[in-house]
């Protein structure tokens, strides 16, 4: 790992930023989908029990 650090010091931070960006957009999409699924699932049991 020490050799990698000295060989590619500029690439490491770039990879971290790209990785964080991808993770953020994936998490956002996941949260939005979960919220939509919950919103769609909640009314169903409520109307079914009423």
C-alpha cells in the first residue's frame, strides 16, 4: 500500500471524490425509492383494514 500511495497521490483523492459522488447519488435514489414504496404501501393496509 505504501508503494501505491507514493505512485498515485493525485489519483487517490479523485477516486475518493468519484466514489463518494456515486455513493451519494445511489443512496439518494435508494431513499427516494424507499419513500415512494412506503408511501404506496402504507395506504393499502389502511384501506384494507377499514
